[in-house]
C-alpha cells in the first residue's frame, strides 16, 4: 500500500471519532448546569443561605467537567500507548505524519467548547450572586481592620438620635449604597478583638448575629489593608478593600453558629482575624440589637477609608 493510501486509511477512524468527541465535550461542559443535589458536596460544607446552592452547583459541575475531561485524556493516552506499541506493529519506524486535520480540530474545538460553557455558567451565576435589592430587610456594615472585625447594624432601634445617612462615621460608604438603609436608622454596633470568644461555642472572634429567612445586605469597608469577608457555609467570600466599598446580599436559611475568617493575607496576625456568625430567629435578632443598645453600644464605629476617586468614577454608570 502506498504511503498516501496508508495516511488516508489512518484518518478514517479519526473522522468517525471526531463527532463523538465533540458531543462528549459538549455534554461534559453542560454538566455544570445540574442541580447541587445531583452530586456529593465534594468537600464543601452544607449551604446555609438561599444563594449558596447556586455556588455549590457551579463547584460540582466544574469538578464533573474536569473529571470527565481527565478520563478522556487518560483514555487517549493509554489507547495510544497500547495500540501503537512497537511489539504490536513490528515496525521499526512508524509512518510519519506532519499534520492531521481531524486531530487538530479535535484539540482546538473541544477545549473551546468546554471553556465557553464554563464561562457562561460562571458569568451567569456571578451576576445573580452579586445582585442586591433596593430595600433589603437588613443592612449591616462589616468593618475589617487589623486584626478583627466590627459590625454596624444599620437599623432603626429608637435608642439614640443618630442617623446612619448623616453619621460622620459612615461617610466612607457611597451614597448609592446608603439608599438601602432605612430612614431614622440610629443603629447599634459590635466590635471585636482577637482575644474575643463566642460565649455559646467558645470559638474565637466576635459574633455577628443574623435573622433566619430575612435578606441581609452586607456593606464591606476596611480601615487599613485588604481583608476578605468569608463565612464558610455561605460558600462565598468578598474582598474588603480600603478606598473601595463592596457589597453583597444573602438570605440565611439555617439556624446555628458558623465560622468566619479573613481569606486575604493581611499581615502578621492574619490568622487571628476570625469571627462567628449566629443565625437566629427574627425575634432573637431584634432582642440582640436591643441588648447592644442596653449596653450603650448605640451609633456606629468608623467604617473605614473613604472612596478613592477611581472607585467613585467606576460607580458612575451603576444603578
């Protein structure tokens, strides 16, 4: 058989395999659209908010796509090692091919499909997770500083004459974010140190209290360096950046005390920037706010560094 005939015959199986491989690539990529209940959690904690299952589903789908891709790659490697071994063909030097169009199309199109589908699901979920409502049930300003956390509960308590919208301590927060704060929010605060412990669990750090089944919008500010606000069972962390205010919104749906930590290396005592999040009933949440007011913790602690000009300009086109 001529060399050209050999090349043509060797390409026929690849032409049959290429459509199957493309379909397999599409299937494994779109597996990221399955619900989180279809797979094990793969090391993730049980979700504790209404938004967290979306993150878990994306995580599981990415692992499923990676696993299927790995199996295909390993299979092709083993197939080529076995079927092209020298002892089988008895050929000293196998036919040399300078290029193979089906194979080149395979390793170009399949990764493109996988990356494109993963990008779609990531962009879709990120957009949904970062949505905030104009009137959430509660607004809390989380203040990061070396080496602990403070919490400004921007709530109408009726315990003082403070007003969140005019409080000098909160001037660092952009006006468009303050629009979500209720009117006459005199507020209360809690502030921690690395030596604090939760009175119920003994876990280190201050404790942030949230109501179950009600939306909470977090406004994240920093007094010094970049920190990162991470409540582990929320499956989501957001950076706390000096001179740039971030925010996100969740609805806790599981009562209990959960661990939180700074997820950004912020200095020598970074490992001590721990905190707790206790999710309680709405009635217990209101009682907690009243307890803070009774202890004289009314008003607000300073939120942090004011917005930089670059951050303000970035907000011009945002709703």
